[in-house]
C-alpha cells in the first residue's frame, strides 16, 4: 500500500515510466516514493518522460523499491514491446526464477526452488485456470500460451500479501495487460517478423515440414476520447513456428533399484551363478543398481500456431469512478510428427560392466538373444493438440472520497486442451523387423549407443506390429468475485479489507484404443517396400558427445504415418483399431469452492529511522468434491514376450469429498536506513493446493502390464494443502536512478507435503498367466524362467486349446504367436499403485544477490543476479526404498548486458540453471530424474530506421546447447535432447 503522504500509485509509476512517453527520449525526472502495488487498478501520476531498455530497467527498479514486501518485475519498454518473445523467458531474468522448457522455449516457472504447481499466476489480479495435456491434472500455468505483445508488466510477489489469492508458496505472479485510461491518447504499433528455427531442418523427411521461415504478425491499438471518459484498446498476434528435436532416452525408466546382494527376476547373476563371469566391476552387496528397460531414439517435427487477442473497454463517467470490461483470448496449436527406433530388454542372459557404487549404473549392458528372435522396433506418430484460454472480466473502481476507495472485480475464465487431429492427442503405430540378435546399450558417454547384432531387413522385412491411439481432454474453469476496500485512517495509516468467492472446476478425461499385437499384426507382404524410407541416426545427435561411436546401430526406416495407417486398416479390416474411441475410458472431475476474507493495516512510524509496516490476516475456507469415471479391469492377456495388456470392462463413477480452512498471517516491515537504503523484514504463511491428480477419485490402472505386474494411480480428495511459513530479510541500496544492489535471505518451512509413494496391491483381483499352471509346465519341460519366448512356444504348441489360450500363426522367426489369458487358479497380479497422503515436512533456505548498474550516459548497462537454494531433503541415490525429496531446487544466475543510444539497442543475456532433481519417479519406479546444469545465450539487436520504424534481430540459444537428464548417477541416462538455435528478424512501426 502507499505511504499516505503521496497520491501516486505504483502501477501507474512503473507503466508510465516505460510506456507513456510519446515525446523525445530523456532521462527520468525524480519521482516521489510510492508504496505497494495494486493488483488490478492504477491512478494517473506526474509526467515521467523516458523510453527504451533503460526505461524498462528503471521502472522495474521502481517497482521493487516502492512495494510492500519483496517484489520484482519486468516492465515493457514501450506499448506492444515486451523485452522477450515469451513471458517465461522474461521471467527467468528475475533473481530466484527458473524455467522449465518445452519445445525449445520457456513454459513453466519455479521460484526459489518451489515448483510450478505451487506458484500462483494472476491475470490483472485474477486467478487463472490451467490446462495442459503434457501434464494432465497439474496446476502449473503454461506461459507459452500467451504472447507478450499485450503485456505491460509482470509483477513477482515473493512474500505473501493478505489481499493476494492464496496458492502461491514460491511466488504470486501477476501478468498485467495494457489499459487505455492508464495511457491517455492514441497509441498504436504493428510488427512483422520472420522466424527461422534451425532445429526444423535437421530431421528425417517424414517428420519435416517444408517451411524454413515462418511468419509472425502483431499489433496493438489504444485510444481515449471525451476528455478521457472513454477508452478502448485492442491487441492481436499470430505466430507460426516450425521446430524439431531429437531425443535419445531410456523412456520407460530404469528397472529397479536392486541391492547388489539381491536375487530374483530382472537382476544380474550373483557370484558363482551361470553368467556371473560376464560381469565387470560388479555392484557391491550394499550397492544399489538398476537396469535399462529399453533404449529409444526419437525424431520429432513440430508445427506450432499461436493466436492471441485482447479487447478492453473503459468508461469513467466521473473522475472518481472507472469501469473496465475486458476479454482475453489465446489459442496454441501444436502438431507433432515423430519417428523412432528402439529395443526392449527382456532381462535374460547378459554381460555388463558397471560404475562404482554406492549407486551403480551400467557402463555397458549386453543382452544375449537367439539370432533373429526379437524385434527391432520402429514407430511412427502423427498427432495434434489445441489449447484455448478465454477470460472475460469486469471491474469497477469507486473513489468514494479522499479517505475511502472501493473496488469490485468479477471474471469467468476457462482453459481447455484437447485433440486437434482425427488421430487423437497422442498415438503410435509400431513397426518392426524381427531380426534382432545380441543387443548392447553403451552408456559410457553422454550419448547412449545402441548396438544390434544380426539385423537383416531383407530376411525379415518391416511390418506393422501394435498400435495405440490416445485421446486426452482437460478443462479448467474459474468463476471469481473479489470485493476490496481501502480506508485512510488518521494521517499516516490505511486499512485494507476485502472478501472473495472462487469456484474452480477441473476436468480431465482420456481414452486409449490399443492393439496389442506387438509380436506382429500382419504379414510383411501387406506393406510394399516403397513404404519404408531408409534413414540414419547419427546426424541428428551430432552435438552430443558419443554419437560418433562406430558401434552405433545407425540404420532404420521411417514412414508416412497416414499411408501406413491406411495399409494397416486394409490388412486388418478394422478401421476402429486405428482410430480414437468415441467415449472416455477415464473421466475425472474436481470442484473446489473457496471463500476468503482479509484485513491489512498499513502504517508509518515516526521514529529516528522511518519505518513502514503492513500487517495482514487472510482466512481461506475450501470445499472439494471429486468424481471419477474409471475403467473396471476384468483380466490380463499375455500377447508377446513382455506385454501383458490389462483388459477392461464398463467404466463406473466414484465420488469423494474433502475440506480445509487456513488462517494466513503476514507482516512486511521496511526500514529506511537512509534515503537510498532500505532494510526489509517479512514473515508470512501461505498454502499450495494439491495437484488435481492427487485429489482425483478412483483407481486408474496402466493399460499395459509386464512380467512382474503393472502400475496404477489412486487419488485422495481429503488431502490438505501444503502449508509454508516464510521468513525473508532483504537489504537494498538504490545508489542511482537506475542503479541498485540487493541482497536477500529467505527460509521456508513446509508442512503437509503430499508424499508420493507406491504400495503393492491387487486391485480387481486380476489373474495373470505368469506363475500359473501352464507357465510352470513350461519350466518343468526345460524353459528358463527369463526365457518368455520358450515358455510361449511350449504353451502354444503343447496346449493350444487350453482355457484362455488362443493360438496364432508362427512369425517370421518361427516363434508361435497368440494370446494367453490368466485363469482362475493362476496367481493374482500385483500392481504398484501410486497414491498420496499428507505425511511430509520440508524446509528450504537460500539467498539472492541482485545488481543493476548503468554506466552514466554511455548507453552501456549491466544487470546480474545469482540465487542459491538449499534443502536437507535431497534424494539419497544409494537408498533402494521410496523417498520424499523436494524437486526443482537449483541455483541459478543471469547476466544481461545492454547498449542503447538514439539509434541502436542491444541486449545480450546469459541464463544458467544448475543441476536439479526434476522427479522422484522415472516411469518405472521410485528412481530419481536429475536435469543437468544448463546455460543459454540469447541476443537481441534493434535499430531505429526512423522515429516510427525500427528493425529487430533476435537470436535464441545461439550456442545450440543440448539438454540431458540422468538417474542415480550420470551414466544412467534418462534422456538427451538436441534441438537448435532460433532466429527472428522483424520490423515494427509505431504510429
């Protein structure tokens, strides 16, 4: 809130200092101090004439200096000209803010080590819904959906405020769009760009799009009239982007962990056992180790279309009354084509060499297979998704008198994601040559090298095997009403009060049409040889160390997805098997109703050192109702060596409820040590609501099980939110109009974390053929436990009419095909069910250093920051049990240099994020996923051709950095991805 001795408001100060100037450039005049930022409105301020990058940095400084608590932000250089093309990429420049990248650009943010699900995102002070098919049921907001042209500033509140909607433990981020009455008069600009993403050209032909340069166009218009009684602004942008990326991965996780002394399925032979002589540097008895389930090379071509628009009307019939009606729309379409090459391991006879313990990973793992007994898998995919965000809001601000001001804000906002293709939101058609012999995975370098012996595509031509057509849908909807008031009390105090009601509806649904004929769906003769297009692996990973290894199995085939789909339909006579279902297998719906009220008292203290305090209290009450339509499992069918798909019957609904309430105090104190120095102390309590998948109703089983069982998830609508007690201390020195130094310390004590754990269960009591009567007969007649091919051949050839057995034809390698369904009397299958409960505590602490310095009138300037974050709750790589650890914790740093004069503006930015724990589950079990340290260099150069016309060049990831994730040690690859640099060249005309 502001000091009562001034009438200025922070938002107007920050925005006008960067955007209001239509006159000639000049350095900013002195402005009086203002305290606190309003989340939804502003007042006119005295004229501040300043433009350009330096103006943006000065306005960000003012935002930080004049706020209650610890606040950082980014302000647009000019109307329609935000510093970065992506809001997340701008946010990463702020100390303590790190980003997660998707398709080569920023998407979600982590603040001070707190992950995306626990950061609240507001649009003009309003809580925004989320939808993301890539993270079904999460709460993380995807900034990639929003273009930056209509954004005037982003505020990042790192300390809690009573008037802020609850839900942001790391921070509350308020995205503010342009409003016409904030900047009277006519302002307009239009821009065009050509976008060239280098990664789009380094792809196989079947996934590559023909366009090398794609367009981007944007424009904004704002005007007021009738002595600023009426105002209207409209903005729009459209961007096409073609890109590509290639990924080498152990995509289904690492099997284990096992103790070096353990025995059982999937482990390496113990000392003295057959095969033990093939092990080098065996894991010790107390070491943990894991085995790769598969090794995959995938090549992805992506076409993205993003459309944004906003329309705002304002009406101020009197000086003391302003009404605002606004509508915001965004659409993000993503079309993905993918081809891949992979090999699955069956954990039979092997040779291996290992890293040292206590968490050992294989340097080289070789599995011995009979020549031509297994498949060299090559899959293809073609799917598309579309995400739409819509928000309509109305705001009334009434300044009743000099002491009282009232505000009412209501909005309804939706976020919806769904398939944008008749092939669904995700799919794969599997093909294979059944000619794989001994198979080796070499993890000794950054790139994992797959080697295959005996491959013979002539003897065993490519054919279609299994397929899966998946359809996903997610919709978030928020209806919210907020009433706020401010009352001046005496000369130097202010009482802020308010109440709100929020209704959040979240729905996610999905279905899968899966054909589990992975051993071969038809004859190779059904597919002409011209369908398969030869390609090589190595060239798509040339930036990753190790890809030049001559042992790499370098040859594979790609294909046109639509053409092969048509041939598969013709061969099977079943078009329904290669299409999405017309119903949902699972439909999860959650409703949250929250009511809140708050009081906050701001006052100045007449002491030797001026002190300002803001003391607040917020009360939140939330009711949760969660319903889920889930499939009822009926059986398990064994269809190939290691595939045991679950059979499902009719789905059914279940409904569960929960509720909680929280009292959240906050206090912010700043002491003016002298006119240019401040000391801040803040304490506040915040909450982070559980993810929607954590509070879903019903148990969902994964469609495909394995020899050792299956997996599934189960939610808990009774979960309480994570509660955080936050302490912040900050020293700030503003030694110039555009210069400052800040040092801040923070600590967060977190309680009620939802622990993620797996429990062994037998849902639906499903019988599996593994260990059943027929399985045991095969073992008795000479088959080894791990030789599933031998076991299947024995059953089909000796008991083809037994209950549950359906005999098929032999494949090209002479092995029997068909299905074996578990029968009463067979063992009941075990499933590892992931569930959640409030059982964990955690704490994190750290510090931030931030400096901004402009070198006089030279035009040069620099901004740098470093954030250190630490927690005692890290992942113990040497422990084989389930663990709780904080994800997302990482140090980060930024260095930005600028140069600006009346013609040129240059900004060079380097962003670095240290290694961090991204997940405690890797898809196979309780195994960590670490994202390795990553640094990226970006550059923008602008030239003013005339006062109205300017040209801009932008380069993203100019050094073509690659990303990599690993498991318990660096050799246990999870994925390594190569993309490329992105370049943009554009013109902008300002009216």
